[in-house]
C-alpha cells in the first residue's frame, strides 16, 4: 500500500494492540441518538483494543478513498478511480499511464516503501538514506506544486523512519504547506511532524501539534487523542496550555484531557464554559457524555451506570446561544433520575423549537413507552404507529425497534401473564426454537394461524412466520425438529410421526431398543434407525402389547426404549436439542419415562422363562433405579460427574463414592445381591463382573 498511517511512530501504548477480547457489560445496547461522524462520538471507550482496531480499519479505508479522490482531481480526472487504485495500490497496468511525472512518482514510491514498512522479519534496506536525497531531488526538480508536496511527504517520512534529521527537512520545505491547496497529504505531514517532535524529546510541543489535528476536516484527527498520553504531569499540561494561541486552542486542550479515561468530565465542561460559553467543544464533550449515558438503557445486570448528579445541576445553570444539546441532555438526565414530568416539559419545548427532529421525537417516544402500565389492542396499535414513524427508510434505527420489543413489550406482556408474547417480544430478532416446550409450540402455531387483532400482532405474526421458515435451513434447530422432539419427550409417538418433519429421515446415533451393561447403553454399532423407523417400531411394539400384554420380549424392548429416551439413556437427544451435563431437562417427564421403564421391566421379568434374560432384566432394573435415585439427588446429575471423579474413589459412578454408597444402602444392593445369590452361574453374571467396575467392586467387597 502506497499511503497509510504509520501510527507506530507516535509511540502508542502497547496495550492498544492486544488481541484479547471479552464481553463488555458496559457496551451500549440501545443507542437512541443520531450518528455523528467523528471518532470520539462513535465509540465509548477509545482505549479498548477492539475499538482502536475498528477505528484504524475505518481510517485506512477512508484514507484510501480520499487519496484516490485527491489524485483524480490533481490529474484532472484523466483516469478512473478504479485505474488509480490499480496504479497506486496494486502497481498494475502502469503501461496505461501517459503522465510521465505520475509514473515516475509511483515507481519511486514503490522503491522507498520498504524503508518505511520494515519490521523485525523484514528489516529496512541499507540504502534508505540515499532515497531521501532522491526524493528531495525530485521535489526540487518538479514544477508542479502538488507533486512537490507529495515528494516532501515521502522525503520527510523517510527521514523520520531512518533517524535522518527529519525536522530539518520539515523546516526547509514546510512553506509548501501554505502554498498548495487543502490536501490530506498536509494532514499526513502534520502528523509526522508532531511525531518527530516527540521523538526528538519535545513531547509537549509534539502534543500541541497533534492537537491541531483535532478538526473535522483532518483525515487523521484521531491522532490528537492517541498521543495526548505524552502529557504526564500538571507541569506538562500547563506548559501545553501556555503554547495555545487563542481560546479555541485552549478549549481543545481541555476537551482532549476530558477524553482521557481518568478525567473528570464535569470539571472539564466547567473549564471550557469559563473560557467560552458558546464553545463548540463544550457541546461536543456534553454530547459524548450523553452518548455514554445511553448505558442507562442496558438490560445487562452487570452494567454499571451512574449519573453524576452535579452534572444536571450544572447544566441547569448553563446559558448558551444554542441550547439544543444542553436541553436534550437535561431531558435525558431528568428521565434517568425518574423526573418524568420535567423531562416531558423539556421535550415539549424542544419539539416547538425543532419540529420533526428525529432525536427529539425518539426521546418523546421513549418517555411514552416508559409511561405505559398495561397493554391492550388500542395501545398495541398506538405503539406500532409511533414506532413505524420513527423507523422509516430515512431512520432505520434498530435501537428503537429492539427496545420497544425486547424491553418494553416483553415486560408489559409478562406483567399481564402472557408469557408467549413476552418471550416472542424479548426475542424479536431471533427465536431459538430449541428452547420451546410443547405448550409454547402449541401457542406459536395458534398465533401464526390466527387472524391478528392489532397492527402490532400482525407484525409479530409476520416476523414469527419468517423465523419459522428460515429455521428450516438448520434441521437440528428448526421449528419442526423441536416439535418432533417435544412430542417424543412426552411419548406422543404417533403425533411425532404424523408431523412428517425432515428430521424423521435422520438417523439416531444409537439403537434406542438396546440394553447393555454400560450405564447409558451407548455401546455397539451406530444405529440404523431413522426417526421415522424408530417411531414406527415403537407403535408396532405398542400394538403387539395390546394383543399380548405379557409378552416378555416386547415389554423388555419397550422398557429399554423408555430408559433410553430418558436423560440417562442413549437416545435422550431425540427428546431435546440441548443436553446439559449439569442440569436435567424436564425432570418430571424423565422420571415418568423411568417409572414406565421399571413397570415394563417387571412385566418382562415376571413372564421370562430364560435365566440369562432374567439376569439381564434384573441388571436393567438396577440401572433404572440408579437413574431415578440420581434424578432425585440434591446435586447435579452424578451420571455426568464421573468425568471429573477422583481416580482414588471406590466407585466410578458419581463425583465421589458417597453418592453410590448412598444408592446401595438405599435400594441398589438389593438387585446386586439377587444377581449374586441367584444368577451367579449365568454367562451374563460373568460379563457383569468383567465389564461393570462398580458391580465388581460391590461383589468383591461383600466377599
């Protein structure tokens, strides 16, 4: 890249370049103020690494655009912007260049680039000093003021990066800054000059020069803030103030100090106001304070917002020719202090002075929303009409829309015991269908198929329909899949099959009819059962049991199914999208499945004639009782705790031996003793001793 910001020359704090990131509870969730295009009005914490990186990314993009635009004007639009981009930044198609001086400039810029973009792995070439002389020679030789300015920049930058007395070059050729037209090149040169002064141990003077860049017209105005850290004491600050030439420069210095994280905003506002009651910097600092105060609307419980009460008192005493920002701030701050009547009065005056002002009308809308105590059809229509006016094509504000639904409507519906509408409003931008239970699914289907009785509900209905349709793109989390899994969870197998949802063609991970020695039955080959085939098989078994209720094998298979569909089995994922290892979903339904499994195991045991099969059923009964005991245990599921268990503990199941010994003393030993006393001669008993460590430990401890 030919032109870029070489900010490392300005000794920025190293922590700004950190790659670390975290969820900041103090990031503004709802911004109701209009966007202002200036770095300190766009970002809250300017020292945040991610903010800095975003700012530099945007700066370099804009820098490139302006550079191409400026070249286009200088070359009298002889080339398209696309051509100029290829010439300057890609060095392509240079044969198209008819302007010989421009071609020579590009070639020289390419030649010197390695001298100003070097790093540890690619050190600077040894001939960089010679290139400074070459740049100056080209400067002197050119008769074009614009090319002179460009070569001045290149020579100055080369000297700065290579410690070749850059300030002497600046002193000699700075007259070019006054002669030529406004240019971003001048901004670059000013930035390098300030950085060179700091590098030359003239820190305060360097900061003063940087402060001059704090101007809307300067491409690199952010450098004024990121180099103010060189003012390290009151002496430095006072020296800096004494360098200023007029009130505006003084106000700017106080403003820059106010941007520092350790500053006292109120004191700096007072300082600026004392200098000039109509100061633009006063308004900008107050506006930044107002922007940061939007944290008030955050719903994050960790957000820490405190309004400096003295600030409102001070603003009440301020008198300016233009009171817009002051009155807007006072309205917001009074609202934050729950002084709604005062806030309403200020807004009314603002509406008279600034009719149809979107910022004012937005605040008026916020005050209206926060005055609502209940929600009905008339209110729904009124809210929707007001919101639509504020979120038209000219002001596509996500904050207004999101705050209306996520905060206000969700609370109003919740207070009126309408949980579905409350949930839908709170999640207006994304419905996670995997979180729906069957009652929500029924309400959802009813809502999207019933004619809405208000404009607001009509809007919600359309949003929900789109969410349902878009969810089809991810079969695991689609509405249809959630419905199927919820139906399976309450053992409505026929209804699940009748949905004909796409998930029915997907395979289960394990065979849900298997019962192994392994606690969760997740053993053996992967299942060949699709959801559809498994549901058909269940219905087939249920039908067979209607004909022969005492069938040992059918009862055994159905018992295995109920166990495996529970939290503790191999097919629990068929009943939920998220299976937590620290929390059991729908515990009442899980217990119901396990008790159904026990009932069918008992029938299977009573009707079996095969001793091997009886041993297997008794062990499965023991496993089911263990699952029920775990389900009712006071702590999180012990079945998942074995991953974190102590290798020295006696029993493997659970976080420690205490749980398993408690189970054994409660009822678990009964089944182990029965296996030991009556089924010791079976092959299955021998397999248990070999494969089940906890069973083996118990038997050995009893011998």
